[in-house]
């Protein structure tokens, strides 16, 4: 049996979605028995691999690194799933949007010298589907571990 190549990715978010993933407990063992976890913040892999079957992507697109990673994920992955409210709709990460980037940086850093190249913030924080094509959405802040489990098992059952 060929194992499904699974990736989990953390963009601009709090890692709560990955905590929900871990909170699947026995369900996680069921999934990992049918998958090869090829990329995740839970492991020490530096480069996103080629030919990933399923990627769970947590967090919104808030900076240049997030944007680049989202594009790499889309190029190298068959099924991309937005995991959690930040990836689905921007959620907490997008709270800076109404005030704008300049006002947010001024409020956050004030008189402290801040160099925008440090994080290359995007003008607006965007949910994942506004940057790349996404096949499915798992809402929640954090998402219910059972919803994550069911979505992955559904994808594992689909023909190739």
C-alpha cells in the first residue's frame, strides 16, 4: 500500500490548529498509519518537498515568507486544505487590516526604530484561498480535532 504524502504548514497563526491536530490522540495514529508525514513544524525538515498529496495549512498570509510558502505549497501539492479560521478567513491575523499596515506598525513599535525588511509584511493579511487555490476548509479557532480527522480520512478514501 502506497502511503499518502502528508504535510502540515504553519503560516501566520498561533499554532492552535497544530495543537488540535495533536489532540486527535488515537485518531492521529490511525491517520499516520496511512500517511508519510513529509513536512511539518512538528519535525525538522527545512524545505517543502515535491509531490505532496495533502497539505493542511494553518494561518493567514501576512508577510512575504507566507506568500512565498503558499505558492510553493500550491505548486507541489495535490490537495490543499485551509486549517482553522486564520487560514479560512484571516481571523486574528487580519485584525490589522482595518487600521492599515502603517498605523499598525506605528501603534506596535511607536518610537522604536523598526525595519520593514525584517518581516516584509504584506499590506493586507489574506486568508489562504485569496492567494492560492484551496480544495477544502476546516473552520474553527482552534478547529475541532474530529473535523480534522474526518476531512483527512475523507481525502484518504478518495481515488488517486
